[in-house]
C-alpha cells in the first residue's frame, strides 16, 4: 500500500484569480471556511423566506381591515345620502327604524 503524501499541493482556478494551498491543513481550512459560508448562506435564505411569509400574512390582514373599513364607509355614505334625499318629515323615521327603506338601501351589496 502506498502512503499518502502529507504535503499536497491544491490549486483552484476562480474567475477572480488562482487560489493555491500547500498542505493538508490549508486545504482542510479552505473546506471548513467554504462549509461555514454555505451554512451561513442557507441560514440567511431561510430567515429571508420566513420574513417574506410573515410579511404576506400581515399584508393580508391589513388589506382585509382596509376593505372592511371601505365597506362600512360606503354603507354610512349610502345611508346618509338616502336620508338627505327624504322629505324632512320622513327623515327621523327613516333613521330610527331598523327596517326602513334607507337601511335596506345602505346594506345592499
């Protein structure tokens, strides 16, 4: 059996330049640094994905709240417009009755 030479020459061609390592420890160090870089990138990507998911959930809740506010505002506007269009003697009756014409008009989809 042939023994491995403890002194190994490793060179790596990159777009930036050439990276050379002499010896087993240097190549192991480069491997560990690369592993840590990949792990840090994966962790960062996971955190980013979680933040995007949280943002989507919050945005959906805010949009639903805004939509409900707009619907309630439109309902109040229709009620007020209907009451204003009524003659003076019918206004109070339309405003106080639960099943009045203006109330039904205000709740239309």
